[in-house]
């Protein structure tokens, strides 16, 4: 029998069973003809977390080769899988300890550094796309038009995965969001954000946020909604979306000029409170420095049978 070692961790979590769960599979010693792309996708569907990762090989010197799967498809980048996989590599697989290294993902190398036990990733340069009508988004989210914060645009942003930033005026508006799967799919199709018509072949996602928070120590609250396997899914903590939000905030100077250090809460409505730390700046040359950090909690480990 061929087995895969695996670990389950919670990412962006102050304690176990908060944040976003992640399964990390150690595929370094598994033959490629056994662990096919189709099998990795099947394992991700069986786990049914937002993402699962597979460590394929690598080292501290050249970076670790990692593939990321949702239950629907492979993705080139995601935040909580990057941080969670890095933590597992540091403590259990490569046992590197707390040293900087990179994960070689679909978007390219993603550097990871540490502040104590907390891993931080550096996101790729953002791309900004079209803006959308606020009233249209209010209808989609089943909110009153006054709930939209029209001081800032509803805007497409990507650092490897695409999100639509949706600024709202209050925490009450964030809590009141309702999405219908048929309406969401129709909107994605109409705006070229469905996996069947988007340039990336992936679904775009929505990231409503506001500057009112549950915790006084935080500056931002957000929710993430995606269209996954024909349903509306809510992600409790989304590092890639956090990096897009950070780029958006810097681009529009929402918190003024200069570097920003922000605490972003997510997952409260999903029953998994999460905390994402955002550090960012915009250089005089127009480049973005986008860094996302979050704590990781060990949950479980074991072996997975992949072939008789």
C-alpha cells in the first residue's frame, strides 16, 4: 500500500478550530505515476477544505515546490495554504526551523519570512481591472444601496487570484449579505468572471469589507464569497484576498499616505474567527510591497492511503 503523510492545521487562527483549515500532503516520496493531478484533485475533494496542498519537493536553497487545489480545480496561489504549508515544512516535513525560504507556486516563487512563530508571505505585484456599479453589487448582495460605501470603487484586483473589492459602510451591512447561487453565477458569467469565460479559467470571488470591526484592536472586517462546485461558499480567512485588499487600500490611499500596518478580521459569520495581519507600502517607483501574516495552529496528522 502506498500512503501519503498529511497534516491538518488552522491558519490565521489565534487558537485551534478558528481560522481556515488546511490539509498539507507530503508527496516528496510518492511516484508521479501514482500521485497524478487527477488523484490530487480527488484528495482535495475528499478533504473538502477550501484548499489542500501537496509538497512535491525542494529545499531551503531553491524553494519548495507546492501545488494547491480547491475541491474544484488547481489554483496558482492562495494565502492561507502558503502560510500553513510553510509552517508544516518548518516544523514537521523539512524541519528547517524558523528560516526564510520560498514556495514555488503557479504564480512563481513566493517568499516567506518569520516573526517569531508567525509566517509572513510577500505577495506578487497586483493587477487592477475593471470597476463595477455599486447599485448592481447591492442588488447581488441583497443589500440596500445605502449600505455601499461609494467613496471608494467596487474594483477587480488580483495578486494571483482575482477578487472584486466591495466597500461597505458598516458591520451591519457585512452581516446582512445574502447571496443566491443562481444570481451569483449569472453575475460572474455576465462580467467575464466565471471559470468558463475568465482569462484565468477560474471563478472570480467577492470580498466585501468595511472599517467597522467586532474587535476594537482591528481596523477592517471582511467576508469572502466564491462560487464553488455550483454553490455559494464562504471562506473564513483568505490571505490572497487580504493581499488584494491591501493593494486596493494603498492604491486609493484609504488610510492615507505612507506604509500601513493593519489587522483584518474575517470568518465571524462563518463561525471561525480569523485574524490576518497586513503590512504594505507603495514605493516612489509605483511598486507595491504586500506582506500578509497569520498564526498557524497544529490540529492533526496521519497517513492517507493512495494506492493498494
